[in-house]
């Protein structure tokens, strides 16, 4: 815990640089899902832009754009040197949640197809991800940048 009571959690992201989806959008979509699902609760500090960019092997502007997009969506707020934190009320109401889930499903289907996965494999991966969430595990597997 930080003195202010804010939590910092380990955020696992995966970026595939060979994907047709731009890296900033992959980061934005994964973080959006974590925030709107409640996996990253209100007040949680996101990793600093430079740190996350270094961990993922990306330019700081790429991560900065993802954070900026999340801020425009009202999901996070940047507090200068205090970092970027999840805003209160970031969990979406049903209609917005359905739209977000549909967009995430579309991106996931594109990504799965791009890597040669069929429907059964993709659904199996989703089931495993939900099981990890139920078990209190990380929402997304270990971060790695494809080379």
C-alpha cells in the first residue's frame, strides 16, 4: 500500500508487434478490459509510462498514447508525478459494457485468427482467462513483446 492508500498492482500485458492491431491499441484495449472488469479497481496506480515501455520494448510515446486514450475515455486520470490512476466509476453500465466487450471480442477474434487459432481454441483461451480471474490470478498472462 502507498501512504495515500492507493494500490499498485502488477499489470501483465502482451503486445504482438506482428499483429495488424497497433501496439498502443493492444495496450489500451487490455487495460480498458482490466479497468472495466474491476480487475484494476479505483485508485490503482498504473505502471509509469517509461517503465511499461521499457518492459514491453516499446517507445514511451506508444504507451503514452494508450494512457492518453484511456484518459479521454474517462477510465484513468494522470496526476503528474503521482502517476496515472484508475478513476472512480470506471466500471461501465450495461450498454457501454456490452459495446466494450463486443469491441474486445472483435479484437481478440482478429488476433486469434491472425495466429491461426480456430474458434474452439479461442473459446478455450477465454475460458482459461476467466478461470484465472476466478482463482485470483493475473488477468492477462506474462507480458512479452514479440520480436
